[in-house]
C-alpha cells in the first residue's frame, strides 16, 4: 500500500522520493499492481511540491517502474529497477556529475565500437531516427535530452550485447542531469548533435576505431560543456558543485 513517507529536507526532493519509494520496494512494503494516489494527493501526503512528484515519476516511467493505466491512474508494474536505484540514486546529485561522465567515458566508446562491427540496416536506421529527432528538438531542452538519450540507447541496441544494453537502460536515469547541464547554452545543442553525426558516420563506415574515438571525444566535449556552464547551484540547498578529479584530468 502506498502510504506516507518521510521526505528529508536539504537534498533533492525528487531524489528523496525516488530513494524512499525504492526503500519501500526493497522492504516489500509496495508490490507490482499497486496504484499510486493522484499527484495532488501524493504532494499533500508527502509534503512536497507537485513538480518534485512529477520529476520522480518521470524517472519511474522511463525505467519501466510505473505505467499510466486508463481508469486506474499510475500503477507500479516493475520493482526490479528500484533495487538498483536504492544504491545509485545519490549519483543524480549535481556534485557527482563527474562520476557519471567518467563511467560513460569507459562504456560509450566500447559500445560505439561494437555497434560499428555489428549494426545491421535496421540498427543504423534507428540511430539515424534519433539524430533526426535531435534536429527537430533543437532549442527544446526536454526533447533534446530525450533524443540524445535515445541516440545512445539505439547505439547500445545496435551493438548487440544484451548486458551492455541493460546497463545503458539502467544508467539512463543517471545521465539526465549531465545531459541537462550540457544544454545550459543554446549553441551546445548543435555542437552535441554534430558529435552524434560523427559517431553515426563511423558506425556506417564499419570503423570501430573511429567510432570509439568519436564517442570518447563526444563524452569529453559534453563534460567540458558542463564544466564551462555557469557556476552550478544545485537545488534545495546543496553546495555549489566543485570541479573534481575528472575535471582536473580533462
């Protein structure tokens, strides 16, 4: 049963909601098939703003944790991703963006190289479609971020390794904040899209080395954009993000 939970202050409220719902799942207090109360009721029950509720539930929907059922509202359909979130949710804080990008610097070039070796015509077409979606989304932060994340997921699908695809999908939620921060400046949209086109060209050319190189450059490019954005002041009283070891090494 979805009940009252204590949302601690001084941290990201959406992140706190994610952690608390994950905790309830790991403790067996909520199970698939249960329905969440309406947004307004949850906001009152948990003493948080509706925007925080929406942000947390966007993450749940993206991970396949919840579904909107006609006539029933939002239903918990899969708790498996929540068991990962109970350990990983703290990485969504802005002050740990470097850790997320470092992980991507390891994974993304490998996945791109595999896609260059294995992608079939359908896989390449799916990657192309995400780039076209990115072009249509220029200047629209939310649509641009989704198109970018879809691009990387499409490459993982084309790579043909189910474990890496699962990892990409599980980590997708962690990429949201770094993707958002890399789009602080309007000119960054086209620059990141150009990076995607270079990666696609290498995959089309069946050149694993070039695909890995283009992917690595893209990750470093995105990191530089994050670090060059205006001084970050994370929400809800978190301290300003400091340039960590990843920043120092780039």
